[in-house]
């Protein structure tokens, strides 16, 4: 991927993120009524907009955590695959050398 297409992708990503955030804020402002939130041991009266923002932030954090775990797993697998490629390349070089040696012996 070229540098310009990476920059374009980053710009598109940020425009999307900012648009979603603006829509979230507009939705939250239009829903500022009080609502009752009942958790296991707590009953809280909270603005619906604050509840929406809290749920959005929680979902964002969960998504980031899952993404980070997946990235870690991908890096580990990538490292293992690079080691396997190196091992197979070394094996190929050794086999090619043996073939070249056998060809030289046959031609001699």
C-alpha cells in the first residue's frame, strides 16, 4: 500500500469517526430525559444522554480490548510463520546445494 493511499485511508477513517461522534452527541442531546437505571445492588436516576455516552464508551473500550488481543495473537502467529519460512528457506538452500553437488559429480 502506498503512502498516499495510507494517508487517504487515515483521513477517511477520521472523517468517519468524527461523523459518528457528532451523531452520538446530537442523539444524546436530544435524549436528555431522566431515566432510572437498575443495576444489581444500585438504583440510579441518570440522564439518558449520559447513559448513552457511558454505554458507547464501554462498548468502545471492549472493542479496543478485543482488537488488542487479536493484534497480539496475529503478531505471535506472524513471528512463528516468519521462523517457519526461514527454516524452510534454509532447507531449500541445502537441498539445492546437494542437487548442484550431485550434478557436478555426475558431470565429472
